């Protein structure tokens, strides 16, 4: 059974233009064409398209996706290369996820800062008395807040954010 470009786009939740872009970028050399030039996707093609979309969503470059597809078409002799390509991108993606979690944790800290200031009607509760400088131990207050609210995972992420300069 074969599927049209419209059917595949609908199945995968992408636009027809996206699939055409992938084709023009050389990512779909496995897709056959009918006598009149229309793309004819198979079930296996749809599976490969899911892989392409997953890689694209993971931030993998079109160039690296093209390498992966090319290696796949070469067969079993490239299994190790494909595995390592995916492994490298998995590490990059995990690093990005960790960075985003730490960024979100710091954003939650700032949200707490403003929430407590709004509740108090003034930001000065976070300042060193008679100044507009933020208390140097304000992070300790926030960590106490996280402990009081039984948020150990968020506390650990916040501790990681505090060590951000030392990790790089």
C-alpha cells in the first residue's frame, strides 16, 4: 500500500511543505515516485519519516539527518556509525534538557521573589535594610521555602543553578 504526500503529512502532523523541504534537502531518497512524478510513501517510509521528524525535533541538523539517512540506506555495515550518531545527539539533547530545567528553576525563584513582593506590597522585603540591594542570602530564604513546601527535586535543581558558574 502506498500513501500520498498529503496522507503522510496528515499522519505525521506536519505540513506538505515540510515534507517537500525534506525531499529537496535530500532526506527522502528512499521515497519512490509514480510514473507521473508523485511521491509514493510506504509504511517503511512513514517509519523513516517519524525518525527524521524526531531527529529534527531533537535539534539535529538537516546535514546530520541526511548523514543518518544515507548511512541507513547503506545497511548493516553502518549500524555502529548510526548508533554513535544517535548517542551523540542524545547527549546533546540531555544537556539541553538539563539546561532548560535549570533555567526554569531560576525562573521559579524569580517568580517566588515577585510573588512574595506582591503579597507584601513592596519589593523592599528582599532588600538589605535602607538600600535597594537584594539580600545576599535571599537564595537561602527561597531554599527554606522549597523545604517547607516539600519540593526536594526543585531544591536540587535550584542548587544546580547556583553552581552554574562552577560547572562550566
